C-alpha cells in the first residue's frame, strides 16, 4: 500500500478516511516483521504522523486503529526515533491510562467500554514494542517513571480486565529487565516484590491454611484458566528480574518464604495443556533459583498425607515434581540444555546440599543402591544413566551442572561418586575441584551410612574403575610375544610419546599432592620439595 497516500490523509481531520486507510494497511501488514529498507524514511514519517493524530481529540475507534498501525511499525527498530522521545512516550502513556502520561497526573478511572479498553491495550502493546526495541525509549520510560504508573495500575486493579493486566505486567517485566536502575527502584521504593507476590496470590487463587502453607489443589478441580496462567507467567518473569540480586535484606525473610510457598503451590497445579504446565513450572524453578537456599525448606514443610515419617515427616511431593521436570527436560530432543535444564539441576543441587531430607529423597530416586554392574553407567534409560551421559556433554555448563548434582548426592565423596559414574565420566569434575587424588569436597554432610547391595560387594573387585562396570575378559595382546618383542613395542610407545611431546601436541601431566594437575616434571619434584621443607622446619 502507498505510504504517501496515508501520510497525506493523516494531515486531514477526516477520522473515517484515516481509519479506513490504516485499517487496510494493518490488514496487509499484520504479520509483517521484515520491512522494506527503501521505505524507512516514509515509515518514520508515518510514526510521527500517527503520534500527531493521537495527540488530537479523536474518537476511540480512530485511536485504536492508529495504535495498531504504530504497533506494527514499532517492530522496526530503525523508525522509532519519533516514538522514543519524551513527547511520543507521554502520548502513549496517556492513552494507556498510566500516571505520568500526557494529561494523566493520577491513575485514571477504570476503562468502562470495550472501545476504551482496546485503546488502552493497544497503547500498552505499543509501549512494550517500543521499550524493547529502543534504548532511547527505555531511558525516557525511566525518566517519566512508567514503572511507578504500572505499579499503581496493578495495585488498584489486581482483578481487572485480562489484557490490561497482562500487558501492564509485560511492560513492567521489560523495564525491569532492560534498566537496572528501574529494577532497583521497583524493589526498594515501590515495593514491587510484595505487589507482584499479591498479584500471584490473586491470580492463582492461593488460600492460606498456615504461615507458609497453601491449601492443596483439589484433584478434581479444573486446570488454571489460560488467561490466569498468562498473567501469572508475566508476574513470575518480573519477579525473577527483581530477585536477581541479593534481596534478603530488602524484602525480608518472610516475603521470600511467602514466594517460595506460592511457587510450591504453582508446581502442584496443572494448566490447560502439558506444554503450558511445563512453561509455568520452568518459570517457577527459575524464580526459586534466585531465592536464598534457606527458604527451600518451605517446599517440604507441609503435612504428609498418611503421616509418613521416612524423611523426618517432610513432604516430598514437590521434590518429585522437580525430578520429573528434570527428566522431561533431559529427554526433550533438540532442547537447549543450558537454558532448559541447568536451572532445575542447580536448584536440586543446592537444595540437596543444604537440606538433608531433600538429598536423601533424591538419592533414592536417582542413585539407588547398585545392583547392575555389568553395564557402563552411561548406558541405559534410568535417570542415573541420563545424568552420567550429561557429564561428558559438549556444553561445559551442562556437564558441570550434572556432575555437581551427582557429586552432592554422593555427599561430595569421590569414592562414592566413582562407584556410580566411573573415573572416566567424573574426571572433568575431579580436575576442576582438585580431587584427582580422591577425598571429599568442602561441604559437611551427615554421617548416615550408604549401604551396598550384595551384588555390588561381590562384583566390586572386578569393576574397572575407569569405565565403572565389570568388563568381559579380553585377550592379552602381548601374551604370545617374546621378551624382545615386548621390549621393542615398549620402546616404540616411548618414542611416539616423546615425539608428540616435543611437537607440543600433548603435554605429560601428573597429579600434585593437593589433587590438582601439573606438568609431570613439577608433579614429580613436589614430594622432594615438601620433604626438604619439612626437614628445614
């Protein structure tokens, strides 16, 4: 469609013709995300023309159509100059009925008609696009205190109309993600952590039956409505941003434990689809990873149905949900493990490190007593097999997370870890921790003993410590060689290693007494140096 004709029409006062042309343009470009670079200047002029029309007293239908066009244009970062100004942002804030907007010194009355609501929603969508795509708009948004207006909106209408609440939360998320100064103001001055917690309580219909205990969901109840789930996701993302730094002093232990209890409630809920449930649980896990590990006891301090005392009376239902989520993420083909898997691995690792009951329960599920020792630890379909395979993953962060998780389940005992994984799979972790010579990590664990099965005890002398399983007997390749042949082959091997070393293709290494790697010459010299030092003392 010819943009010049639209620009000419915008200069008139005929709202019907403006609306008709823009409606046609919107229909043609509703799904357009890549624009013609040759028309960049025209699109920038169109943005300015639309702001001029929106600044006039036009009807709500014309306003919403102009805003829809502006929303489409705001997908192009190159044409946002006129919109990212103070004047442009104030026009949009005013149409979104936010304090700080043009003519909006205080929160305006709630939207009364469907047409007015559409204007507010389209204005909020425009603000989301513009803030996301324009650094200048982000600065203006901070200057005119859009976040304060959004908090006032959410505080005044927690149970208001869906789309208004949804895009208010999304805009708050974007501002808190892109502007650290806004994030700090939200946390300290506007007390947004408490506000968003209340939004979640209302959206998820949390009913408290104890200090940090929500009433369990009715198994026969319907799943979370799709609209409530959408708003909850946006609130969770904003809360994640606000809890990225240490918030224990600012928000208080009570507030953070309250959030933990709400996350437990959410993890026990179902949404309309399995994918949406997984998305909701993913956001809950990300948020829990930001909270102090001391708050995680809230996840299990819930009465157990039937009065089970196996784990000191702690309720492990939500821990099982986390384990199921972890395994589902491991099994997902073509998934981005770094983003999708490492947060839940990190959460389970820290929970196991500092909460004995969580560690004991997870170990029974992930590392049960060994019975099958004739198959390599990385081969098979159990959770243990899947995690051991991840210990040699190409992504450093993924393999470190998986190895650390298993190490903590073994109470950071090297011998115990090697029993379940084999030396070859665990070598990366042991090198990083300086534990190649064996020993323990730095965390202190309880003294409860790990019992071995009779099958493992009988097979233990025959297990290859490198591969972690009992190997089939292999023929000895030098059994039929003469002594001269053996000596010749040994010398050839030495010569090959020497050649590779001189060409610096390999570097012989040894293990220091502290368990870390060092060049072989240095590792061999160290015992002598240490003994000389002790003699001199």
